[in-house]
């Protein structure tokens, strides 16, 4: 995790941005899986970004400095409870959490309503994760209405509710050195998982057996969870972009597409590799693979300060369109194929997304209607692909070839750095490790 100072600094930066009013940011609730058992708990990314606190039932409140009053950082969390700790494990309690996570004040979570009504009195605005959870929105509105009920005593309620994700998204978009170190660790563990999958796979195994190898590697090396549900897609399943059944038999002569990454201390890795189940690419697989690899190289070359978000995607499209023409999958000129959208039969998604605490991380892709410039500290995925489903006008040797190649890419002051560069990617590297 990042240092306590890093979280403290982020809270101060948010306080500076909101200027007036107070910020109130909750963590995620626990979710029932069935009856009285819960899904494994995962905190809200915005809340964790500001606190480093990983327990459920918690809220952070940030009140900016006003006049003679300094900024105040408040944490609301579960009380210390020895009996519940026997069942559920350690919990900090307000006093210990205040010291451990650098807060000015800390209170039991059941005091949130009373304290918030007092804090919101005579404030101009409340800044929160508005629109993310309907129950939370209603709770915020309830506090405001409670203050309004006291208007005859001179209390003034906030007249504005702002979504503070506008500022937090921009803050999260540029990663600190500490964040990048955590992301590199997540990338390194994920690379090992993909290598293990390549070395383990054999014809006749089932997709879930390879998924088990991924999960084993994640947990064995200290990751807390997969960053998302792993895609382990053999043969025709690789042409389903978000395939997650992971239960089919892996057959000799088919490709296996794996899109999987782990989460370490709240930060995600996201890698896709595609390789032959039997360890050797056939001629058609080799041709399509080389095309996707070339498209990725062209896209990665565009990841540099001053280039815009869409430039890598456009570079990949140019390469793929020409390749589809060369392979006989599309007809006509590059401009014609791009203009008509004919390429979308085989490549129907964008070439990447922001990466960070969320696998599809926070941050706008356009500013004032234009694609935003890339800046040092941004991390994005670069993941072109090609997916060829059977059709009468497509040569049969291309049928059911699904290939995606994805790397996590940091924008540096002079260009880019691949956090996942150690994952085998060329045909020679893949066939060698699979031996």
C-alpha cells in the first residue's frame, strides 16, 4: 500500500480543489452472495485512494480550511469489538484507525448521521460520489433535509451536491512513484501466471484447469485477488470478447487466448496473451498473430507525451486494415475499409483503456471534445486483436482464430515503458517457453 503521507496528501489536494463545502466519500458495502454468506470484500477505489483503510462500513469526511479553522480529516468506521473479531477477524476501531491512518478525528460509524448533520449546517455544498449508489444518494439528501428542518433556528442547508469524482478521476489518472511500484509488482506476478499457463497447457485439458494455474500463481506470490474475472478461451471461444465460462476442452490445433491479471494492494494488472494449445502455430494462425503483433507495436509507438489518447488506436487500425486486405479478409483500399467499417467484422473494440486501481480505471478520454494528450504518469493498456468467426466469404483455415495481445504501458517523460514486457510475446518466445 502507499504510505500514510500519500493518503494525507491526496485528502489535502481534494480539500484544495473543493474550496467550499465538505467532501463525504463512503467505501463499498459488503454484498451478499447467497443467504448469509458474502462475496469476498473489496473496498471502494475512491475511498481507498483517500484513506488506505480497507475495512467495510467506513466513510471519510474532508472539511477544507475556512478562515481561522484548519482543514479537518474525519474517519467513521466500525467500533472495536472483541466478540466480532473472534468471528470476522481484526478491526481497528476509531482510535487505532485515527493514529494508523493519519486522521484528525475518528468516530464510530453509527454516529455518522448526527455528526454529518452538524458538519453540513451552514455549508454551501456537499461533495460526494453522487449517482454511484441510489441508497447512498438518498442518505445524503436525507442529511440535507434534516438541516433544512432546522432553518427556523438559523441553520442553512447546502444548496448544491457535487460529484467529487470529477476531481478524483483527474488525481487518479497520474500515478505516483509509489503507485507505479505497486503496479509493477502486480504486473510481475501476472507475467509469471501467463508464463505458467504457457508451460502447463496440453491438449485435452479444460480451460478451468489453466484458470486454476493462474489463480495459484496470483495467490502464491502475494496478490490479494484477480483484478477481474479471468478469460481463458480456447478455439472458437476466443472470438467471444468477454468469455468467462472457462469450461471447454482445449484441443490440439486451437489457439488459447488468456486475458488475466491480478490485484495487489488495490492496483490491477491486465495482460492478454494468445498461444497454440499444442505449442506450435500453424500457418494461418502465424499470419494473423504476426498482424496483431505488428498492430500492437504500431500502437505502442504512439504512446508518448504530446500524442493524444486516440493516436495508438488509429495506428493499430491502419495496420490491421492493411493486414485484413493482405489476408483477403477485407476488400479495397485502407481508407475504404476504415471508412466503411468493414474491419469491425474482425476488430470491434478499442485499443486500450486507463489502468490503475480499477482495471478500467478512472479518467476522461476527451477534454472539451478533443482526445486528451498523454502525460507522464498515465498508465494504459494497448490491446489490439483479431477475431474471425466462420462465414461463407472467409477461407476456412481462418475460422475460429481469435487473437488479442495486451500490455500495460506507462507514459514516461521521453516515451513509454511496458510494465508487462517480460511476458513472452513473439512467436519464437512463445514456442520456446512452451517446449
